[in-house]
C-alpha cells in the first residue's frame, strides 16, 4: 500500500475513532502498575482488558459504531467463557 494511501487510512481512522490508539495509552498510564499486576495474576485476561478500554475510547469518536460495541461484548465473552471453563476444570 503506497504511503499516501496509508496516511489517508490513518487519518480516516483517527477521525472515526478519536485517536483511540493515543488516548488509550494516555488513559492507561495512571494505572500502569495495576495493569502490570493484572498481567501477573490473570495473564489470560489482561489483554482483553486493554482492548476493551481501547474499544471504549473508540466509541468517543463514533458512539453508534455497532462494531465497537460488538467487539467489547466479544472480548468480554472470551474472558467469561475462559473463567467458566477454568472453574469447571478446577
């Protein structure tokens, strides 16, 4: 993909998603130690937590984007399913 196409894609996404890539980092900074602890105690769930935060921030730019809402539900469901299976096996 030519650089101009990439720049155009990035600009469109930044507008639609309110620069969620940047704001997620800024918003998570105050709780970076908590996120690190989450990774230590629940490595299967920490990534989903970060992605859900990112999807929530994206909704600030486009609150009616159904894909973001479905993604949040999907990532949460993955954790719930994992925990249910872990509880059954444990």
